[in-house]
């Protein structure tokens, strides 16, 4: 009984994951939209708000930040990202 809540929640999570996989669009998959030339700098984070606006944040001393407003077709580097 000590771990009953954990077992129930784990079962629920697995069920949700399987249901999500079952209802996913056939052939749907992720694709990389960031040009490989941007990966010369190490990235710490990459995120998209919607299908057009995305941000990347660099790691290390420089910490460059890039953004796109056209779904990754063009990228712009911020003048300063506070790093």
C-alpha cells in the first residue's frame, strides 16, 4: 500500500503515452529546421513559440542568442543576450 499511488500514477502516465502514440498523425515526425551552420556554437536551448517564432540560446562564455520569425528559414543573432 505504501507505493500504491506511485504505481497508479505510473500506469496512468504509460496509458497516456500509448494513447498519444496511437492517435498521432500517421507519418508525423520532427524535422530539423535550424541550418547546420548555426551549430558551430554550442546550444543550450532551442524553443519555438509557434510555427514561425523560435529562439536558440548559446552555452559558454559568449552565450549568443538567435531568433527566427519565419519558421527557421532565416535566423538573426541578438546584439546582446546578457552573457
